[in-house]
């Protein structure tokens, strides 16, 4: 994988988790699976992030009994997490617009014509030569 792509993904991981949790509470494996499908992010990256987000007060946790094993730890967005999501979303939008402007969009990128070029025209240049001898 391209090294820059890994850094891009790490940079938006918290924002993506907050966005997912803004839609519905979820448990770790489900969050990891959805991120893996969407941006190919590994499961091992999610759990340390979730612990940090809980410590920072962005998410809270609760347990739900599972019919197929031990209770699942669910994560829910706190009010502080919602505020963080809103500010990160605003910052992300401004940042990506700026990067997009620098990179050039499809609308502003120069177009390359597939039509054959017209034949070159002949240009005549006249030069006046002055005699500087006195």
C-alpha cells in the first residue's frame, strides 16, 4: 500500500468513527468491519482509537447481551463527541476543498484534445537592419 495512503487513512479515522456512531451506536467489530469495507482500515487500528476516544469523552460504552457469546461492548457518541464530529467535519470540508483547488478539479483541469492538430502556419518575420557607420 502507498505510504501516503496509510497516513491519509490514519488522519481521518477518528472522523470516520464519529460519523458512523452519529448514525447508530455500534460495537467494535462492527465499526472495524464497516471501516475495513469502506477505506480498507485494519481491525487492529480501531480498538486503541476507541479506548482513546472513550478516555477523551468522545464516546461512552455500555454492554448488550449477545445470543452468541459474551456481552458486546457498544460505543455511543457523547455530546462532546457530537461537537467534535461537527468541528472535524467542518475542518475536513475546508481542508479537502483547499487541497482539491490546489490539485485542480475536473472542471479546471486543462483539457487534452484527441482531435488532430491543424497544420502549422507559416510566419514571416521582417527585421530592419540599420547601418550604424557614420
